[in-house]
C-alpha cells in the first residue's frame, strides 16, 4: 500500500505537471485531493466539460454566522490535473479536507490561500539568500522556469523548510488530522495499489508524519461533518475568471498574472515570454500608446540579459516585465513596480505599468457546462425576469404609477440589492418622496451574471427571500450608522420588502436607539415619517417596520437633545431639523404609534430652560413646545409665554441662533401671533449699530426659515407699524447688501461719537 504525498503550490504549472506525470506513471488505485469532502458525491459535476476557470462556491448561514468560501480551479491547478489524470487512469477520486462551512475555515474565504505565506520569516530569509524580491519571484526562480529534473525532491525540501518546527494553527491541525484519516482509509483499501495524495505543500510534512505513525487495523472511510440543523447552505460550481484569480487584483492565494501562467502551462517559458511581450504591446497600441518594434527588441534583449544575470535558463515573468518597463517607461516612477512586492496594484502606478499588469492577468472567463446543477435562486430569477420581460438587453423607462411597471421596478431593485451585475439604474426617485414617478434602467446581461446569482443563492431560494436576507444582514451590520440603516429602509421599500423579520426589526430598533448624532437621525426620521404617512407608490404607508423606526427615532432624538451642551455653539441646521422631524412625528403619528406627547413636552421644557444648551437648540425646544401645546397655553398668562421667551433670549451674539430654532419649529405660530413680529421690530430697532452688525449673520440665517411670501408678509407688518402701506416686496429686494448697510450705520455712530467727543458738534445737532 505505497502512498505518495505530493505537496504543491496552488495554481502552479510546475506542480500541475508533476501531479499529472506522477499519476500517469503510478496509475494509483486512489487519488486524494485537498478539497471539500462534502463535494465527493458530486465530483462528476466537476468533470462535465466546463471551460475553466471555475470554482466550488460554498455558503453557510445560521443565526450567528455567515460564511462564504471559494475553491478555484484552472487548467494549471494541481488539484485539477489530479482530477483529470486520476479519472484517465481509472483511480477513485476523493476530496479529503473539511467542508468549507466548518469552523476551521471561519477566517478564510479561499480554501487555497497560501498557508506558507503565514510564515513570512522563512520566506524572507530565502528571498535574501537567492537575491529575489518576493515569494512569487522566489517560486519562479526555484520551480517554474528551473529545469524539471528532481522537481519532486526540491519541492519536498522547500515545503519541509517552510513548515520547519513551527506549530500549526488550531485550524490547520484540525484539517490535517481529518485529512490523515482519509489517507489511512485509502491506504488500507488500496491493498497493493498505490495512493497519491495531493495537498498544499504546507500540509505535506504533517500528513507524512501522521501516516508513518498510523496503526494498521480495522478501517472505514471517514464520515463527513454535516451542517447543524438550524443552518442553511451548500456548494455549487460557479464560473470564475482570471481577473478574480490574479493576486494583483486582491486574490488571497497562489500565483499572480494568470494569463502568463496559462501560457507557461501551454507553451513553456519561451512561449510565455513571447506571448507576454505581444500581449503588452497589443494592449498599449489599442490604447493609442506608441510602441515601436525597436522598443520591443530592446525589451526582449533586456529580458534575456536579466535572465542570464539571474541564472535563469529562460526569461521568467519578472525578467520580461523588467525588460518591458525599461524599454517603455522613460520617466521616474512614483511608486515601486508592482511585481517587486506581493499584493494589489497600488494607487499611482504608471499607466503603462497598469496595462502591463492587465495584459499578464488575462481576460479569460470560465463557463459552466449546460447540465451543471444550479441553486434554486438561479431558476427563480430567470423565471421572474422572463415573466416581466427583463431577461434581455434593454433601455427601460418605467412609469411608477402603472401597476405593471411598478412590479418590474420591484424585481429590478431586488436584483440590484443582490449585487447582480448588468442591471443599472440610471435615474428615479431616491426616497419615494420627490415628485419623481419614473425610473430609467439599462439592462446588459453578461457572463458574470450567473456567478453573482449562484453566489447570491446563499441568501435564499427565491428572489424575494434572498433580497430580504441581504437587507437583514445589512441592517445587522449597520450598527450605529444611521445613514447605512436609512439605505436599508429605502431599499426595502423599493424592493417591496417593507415588513421584515422580527430579528431584523430588533436590529433596526437597536441601531436607531444607539445612534450617536442628531443630524443623521433627524434626516432619516423626516423621510421615514413621510413614507409612513403618504407613500402609495412604494406601498410603505402605515408600514409596521417604519412605525417601529419612527417610535425609536423620536425617543432617541429627545434623549440626545437633552444631553447636548455648549452655550456658545453656533446654530446647527441638522439638529434643528431633527427636532422638527420629532415634532412632526408627534403631530401626525401620536395616536397611531402610541407616542408620548407629555413626556416629549417635558423634555423640551427642560432643554429650553437650560442655559448651558446651545441657543439654537433652546429656541427649537421652545418652538417645539409652542407648536405642540394647546392654543390657550401660549396666551401669555401661563408657563408658555412667547413674548417673555423672545425678550429673554435677546442677546446680540446668540439671538439669531435662538430665533433660528424658534422659526424652524414654530414658524406658523410666530406668523399668527402679531405680538412677536412687533416685539422683534421693537427689539431690533433698539439695537446699537455694533450689536446689530454682530447679530446680523445669524439673524439672516434665522429668517431664511420663512418662505419668500412669508418674509414679504413680515415686511408688510413692519412697514404698517410705521404707517407705510404695502411695499414689503420692495423692502426685501432693495436697500443693497444688509451687511454693508449695517456697517455704514456703525460707521455713522462712530463718527458721531468722535465729533461729539472733540466738541465739534452739540449732542443731537448732526443731521
């Protein structure tokens, strides 16, 4: 029962060749592969005849955790050549790793993330020894463009050094222990036949040691862990792409530049180098960048020279890239060349370098065989789109007052919430409150749509269920971000999910109850209240979910308002608007939602009387009381006396801010009480020019809360007090800049005072 352990680097052409050659030579009884053991009954799906790259997408969701994981495969993946070569020789094929949903993968979205990179110290020491920039260049130097002689022995030595004596993580230990049970079972079942085990090189030393110490005896194939009863999830094949494989685009694992390594797999080092130069030149010329034949000759000559200096028998990836950069980039670079380190392409990279990286990445996208099983959401979405005539390319103009167009809009919004590409909303209402009753959409279905829908299938079997689950997850993730929560509520309205689960409702209520700022909370309450009261287009009128949000927002706004301090703080329109939204909620939803007006008025009374509170908030709190109190309470005989309040607040530095709060919350009450306009005229007329100039900016902001017609009415009342009929409109439009006028008045006062002080005029004699 000989067992051959092949430690590989995921997506390595050199390792893929070694795996295929070993299996073809040994013709083993069993081929065991690092991959999700729960997919074993469906290995035939992998071999239907897909166009690679593809991936096994696995999802898991329960009350406390959601996890998604991919196991990508391309032509030069060692796991893929193990499957195809093993099937060709008649071996039994099995994946032997824990399922992707298992807690061992809780912090990993890619099964084939390079484990050895977690031990960077060893890698750095090797890079220094071989005088290369990073792990990718080291790997190419040692394996991809090195002679194939003794490749297996060199790989074993490399991974033994990488693993060293370091203790594996708890998750790696659990995975290796589980994989070892499959190895033992296959060895026992094979009898005299061979077993080939293909895993990431990091795991090979542990599996070799476990097999060497294994006790022979009774055996059985290991059981595969099953999901908890309360969990939902599963695994499906999805099309993948070179862009998603490329580490320069953020991929966790394996080799960068998949387009290059595909050519290396198909054509060898010389063919790959030639293709790389041609691909870069083609991309640059397509973008009208000048690339001469002389440039390409210089680039190839430089690459050959670098390969010779670096000890490569053929130009490698970095040799060709450095040669191209030398020939095509003439100016100084702001950031290092991206292949000199590992990770995503950095901001500020030279445009030619960006095109070079894109050329190496390649544009290949996988395609699944037509008979590949798909999650229920794929079929439900296809049916919904076909039923509404949304399954092809189109430019749509939807009239939201028509039932049919409104139904189409809701389907499209659900698709948008799921993040499916190819469905772009160009225009339409943003909250359901504007006088906009149409939408424009651009539909352009593409091959990437299927991947997105399969992955979204983790959220639910139907479009409605998946959309609701995404919104619930966003609500839970919103935390104290009220703007994010508002986005959830609006998307729920547009996608016709106005009433959501109890748990999601609790998350929303908790987020509102923890909101730290009045401004965002007030904005949300204003919109949600209007949607709850009026919206028939989106169907949110009287929504229980929105009602819960309104109650929680009113409670939180009042609590936050009472805690704000800062007697010198300037007016903040957003917090004034929050109290206005709270006032409107009490006016229009008190009975339906059980809001406590009496408690709200008590809070407003305390805020209005607190001299440590910002003036605008004190004025708004007084206006809040005035707007909601019974009419007889503002007659001046009781506690609520507007005249006394205005007189008490009339300080030059703060009166404008106080009035801004008052006018925003009790504009109609101010206009209907002629005493207030008269009092303001009296007090403002009695101000010195200096005090008036100090108060003027905030006063102008305060009077902006009156619409133009109402400002004209106030001007008419002021003129009438002086015996002048009409003319309010001319008064508002004439007279020049108020700041200039006020500054002139102050200058006149200063001149008069100087003349009087010097005895040049008698008091009261200057006209």
